C-alpha cells in the first residue's frame, strides 16, 4: 500500500508541475480583455447561484417561522395575537434579507469595469 501511495503522489506531483507548461504565453494578444470577460461571466454565474441559495434558504426560514408560530398559537391560544405580530415581523426580516441579496445580485450582474 505504501508503494502505491508513493506512486500516486508522484503522479500527482508531475501533473501539477506540468500545468504551467500549458499556461498561456506572455506574448498572447489581448490577455486583459479575455480575463475581464471571464471574470464577468463567472461573476454572473456566482451571483445567480448566490441568489438561488438565498431564496431557497429564506424560504426554509420562513417555513420554520410559520411552523413555530402555528405551534405556539396552538399551545397557547390566548397569545396568538402577539405570536402573529412577531411572526409577521420575523417574516419581513427574512424577506428583506432575500431582497437585499437580489439587489446585490443585480449590482454584480450590471457591473461594467
């Protein structure tokens, strides 16, 4: 097992060392524009994934708040008015975080360097 492990580490070392051989040369034309386009493409993808995560986790948070509020109102019907007010405030805070994420996503997508 030790010889196999050493062989695998040797192969990985050679592969990682050879990655610089395939790098783009210094004389390549218009390297800066290509890099800017790549960064813009990846930033848009990252913004979309970030907003999807924020929206999905916000929905899970809202479901948990609503579930806890319904359970609290079922256990103590006399406090259901206060529980409902606190639930609405909590839902507003969660939705505000998702909307802030949407605003940040639009700022990233429309950013032109």
